[in-house]
């Protein structure tokens, strides 16, 4: 990969690491979003714990920071491999942000932005299939997991270049890896590790009931200490 590609990858990682969800929590509600709801530094947690407007703005910004490095790579005529690496780097930065001691989001929004820039046609088919699946399952975390797994297959069926298929595999791997790893410091109830991994992969939570996960709050004394109120 050329020197410009490596520099772009570093820049993509640092851009992807900008925690818009954390900023929304601080600016709108004065909270550290890592201590609320799922603890995820992403748009879904902003939507559930801060506000719907904040969640919508966060997802738009997360998509933009995934697409921007890919588009810059294309503008510089650096080729599909460099564009794919730029997209991966942005998602990795979002998932493991050095600005938040390597906490972060799950990468779905940022990954979608990278995919839109890499393969718009594939993205449209992927989005349409995901909407159909959502109407059937009515479980967004499960739909994200299932759709992500089938994304490389869609790429093959649509006869996208092999590099795009590899890029899809990389994006899916980053998203699922973060689901499995979670964020450091997020409290989790004691349970067999296999059950915890199952919940994380398919439902993006550590407990059976979604309401118990997305509406969590820290104790009042800890909230004041953690949020600087």
C-alpha cells in the first residue's frame, strides 16, 4: 500500500474515533453515555437514553465519518484496496476510540457509511433486505446481526469485485468482534460465558430482557461522580 494509503488509514482511524454519541450525551443531557443504557457509544444508545433527535443526528454523523475516508481515497485515485482499508480503519476507530480509553460503539452506522461509499448498489440491496427482515423479526439487534452475516453473500450474488466482498467480510468481522468484546467497565450480570456471548452476538445485550438493558441507570451517587453534575 502506498504511503498516502497508510496516512489516510491513520487519519480514517482518528476520524472514526470521534465519539459523536458521547458528545451528544454530554452536550444534550450532561451525562457520560457509557454509564447509561447499553453503555454503547453509538446512535442507538443516544436514541434510548438522550433523545431521538440526538440519536438521529448521531447516526448521520457516524455514517458520514465512515464514508468520508473512502471518498477521499477514491478522490486521490488510490484504488479499491486502499478504500477498503480506509473504511475498516474508520470502523475500528469508532469501535475502539483512543479518545475514550478504547471504548466505543458497535460500528454499524460507520460501517454502513463505508459501504455506501464503496458499493452504493450493494448498499441499496442490503438496506432493502434488512427492512424486509426487520418487518418480519421486529428485533433491530438481531436484524443487524443476520443482515451483516449475509452481506458478503449479497456481494457475491451481485457480482461485485472480489475486493468489495473482502471489504464486506472485514466490516462484518469488526462489528461482530465489538459485539462480543463489549466496552470496558460496562457492568454485566454473572452468567455462563457461552450464554453471554450468545446474547451479545444475536441481541447485542447481556441480559434476556431488552428493557432491562437499554434503560439502565447508575446509582444516583455514582451518576453524580461519573457525570460531573
